């Protein structure tokens, strides 16, 4: 590879995970994870339960601290970035939505931009309108979370994360807590987001989404990246035995 | 008949004492709330230097009699150069005492909020304090309102101990009336009746507030 190609590849890289090690007490959960993510790339992370997928995502925004290895965001070690600043740059969407139940949708959206980014209230409200329109929930702006369906809650949670203008979005099984008929509306929002150029790391068991929206599938098992590649390759011709077994189980 | 007459005649005087009891209790619970909120949060800190003193505080104040605590503050402290008038001494003792109980209530309230709420707040870049202030504590307080109401009721009754250091709250007012009329039965019974009405009203108010909040 010539020098120019290397440079441009490097500048494309927004997230780099090097030899990441994470322990909970004596339990080693991540055993040397390596991953490089390019700007605007959508990565789908799959793997057996307990393999360390959630832990990996949570290390990236430092909800968990790790014991070894390095994570770089846009070339800078995330340990060198103020943790609250880091979290405005790396948004996260949880399986359980975690909307704030004592606040309506608008309040859920505007709290953090106002308190963390010192955005004016007017500006935050305007931005909330735009994002709620984008996830198709403008009519629910004054609703409280308990009045929303699971799918609507998750779309609000996505809009809430987007309020901070993150450079990377992490999704930890965003549709696993949803009734089957509500999964589609959330995945549609995520597909749109991916097409709009957001960098996304998505832990999911939705293989349809992986096939359609992922640029790359990463298979994590036992705390390491077992295999990675484009969707066609991973889904049709997995190389590793573990990947094959996992896909057979999940697709049947 | 005579007894009943004396009670009626002095009822206004007792009501003034009841009003003082209510003020004394409110001040004390106010102090207890502020103290209890911080100590309750401190009990959950992962830093020992914060956690241990808060735990020690709670254990000590819950493990010793309120009457002894009042005595330490009113009779004991002057020996080391801190002299408090009866009323401030009572508020201090009752406030410190309720702070310990409220700390436990607040701690349980915080623990009743799912961990995901705190993580979601932090994942948006809010600091620990911002997350507590805007996300965790508002939800926690909604949950612990009944327990706080109970604490207010307990303290309304316990504030009668302030009579021993001469604070003219309800109990003391009653004793004063007795010293003039010698009607021990009717006056003490009248005092009990007034305490009972106060705690009844407070518990109704708390229940009403609770229902209002759970709707919103
Ligand atoms: N806070 C924690 N304390 C102790 N062990 C944990 C904690 N979080 C996760 N683990 C353990 O780490 C392992 C990986 O968990 P996780 O990252 O959630 O896997 P996945 O998301 O792939 O299912 C599991 O064995 C889990 O029990
Ligand atoms: Mg998980």
C-alpha cells in the first residue's frame, strides 16, 4: 500500500480499539479486542450472550473502565478526553430505553444540551422539534414516557442521544425489549441514520438489519473479535467454526 | 366537670403550644432533609472517606436515645464553650436526629431508581451531581414521600422531648397549665388529643400529595 493510501485510510478512521482488556474482579470479559471503525461506517456486532458485546460498547463511552489496551476517538486516546465531553461525542442507546419518566419527551431531549453544552433553551427546543420530526414523533412532544409504546420510547431515546450531535452512536440491543411488531419502526430510524452518514456500532440479533444496513459485521465471542467482514461474507461464508455455529443457532 | 372546664379554658393556650410544636418540627425536618439528602447520597459513595463518616453518623444517631442527644446539645455543649438557647438547641438536636433517619430513607429511595437512569444521564454527558439533581433525586423523592411523611409524624411526637429543656411547645404548655390547675388527667388527655389530630392531618396531607404526584 502506498503512503498516500495509508494516510487517507488513517484520516477516515474515527474509532480505534487496540488490544482492549477488561476484567470484572477475576472474570476476564474482554481479552484483547481490536477494532477499527471508519467515519460513517455502520458496524453490527453479533455474538453469544455473555461474550462481552455490551461491555465493549460501555468501554467506548467509559461507562466501564478497562484495565488494558487503548481506545482512540479521532486519533486521541479517550483517557485524555474529559469524560463528560467524551460522552457528548459518543451517544448511546440502551436496550431498556432509559427515558426519564418524570419528564415529558421535550424535557428528556433538551435537558442535556442545556446543562452540558450550554445551549440556549430556544435553540434546544428548535433542535428537539427537528429531531422528533426525523424520528416521526413530533406529535408526542409533550407526552410522558409511560404514554408511549416501546418503539416510540426507543425512537425518543435515539433523538435524545442525537441532541448532543455525537460523532459516533452506540446501540446496545436497541430492539431486544420490543414486541416484534414494534421492531421495524426503530430499525427504520436506525437505517435512515446510517444512510445519513452517522458512524454507528450496533449490537443486535436482527440479521435483516445486519444484512441491509451494516458495512461490516463483527462477531465477538469469549471476549475477542473472532471474525469480521462484510455482511455477505460473514452471513454466507463464515470462516470460523464458532461463527458458523452461532449463525446456525440464531437463524433457525 | 371542673376538669373539662379547665381544659376548655386553656385550650387556646394549648393550641399556641401546638403551633410551636409544628414550627419546631418543620424547622427540624427541614434541616433533616438537607442533611439527610447529602448523607444519604454519601452512604452510597464508593469513596470510603465519604462513605464511612456518613455511615458512622447514621449508626450513632439512630443507636442513641433522642433524649440523650438533646441533653448533650443543651447541657453538654456549654462545658466545651458552645452555649445554645433552648429553642436552637432543640432544633439542632431534632434536625441532626431526623437527618440520620432521613438519610436512610433517601438512600433507599436512590437505590429504588433503576441503575439505567443514572447511566443514561451520565451517557449524555451530565456530571454525577447533575444526574443526581435532575434525574435521580426527583424520582427518588417521589417514591419516598410516604416515608418522609412518616418521619414528619414521628418527629412531631418526639419533639415533645424538647419540653425537658424548656421549649414552650405543646407538651411544655400543657405542663404549665397543669402546674396552675392541677388537672392532670384532662389536660394530658387534651394534649394527646391535639397530637393525635396533628398527626392525623399530616398523614392525610401526605396521602393527598402522594396521589397528586403519582398522577403527574
Ligand atoms: N457489572 C458487572 N459485574 C460483573 N460482571 C459483569 C458485569 N457486567 C457484565 N458482566 C459479565 O461480563 C460478561 C460479559 O457481559 P456482557 O458484556 O453483558 O456480554 P454480552 O453483552 O455480549 O451479552 C458476562 O459474563 C457478564 O456476566
Ligand atoms: Mg449485552
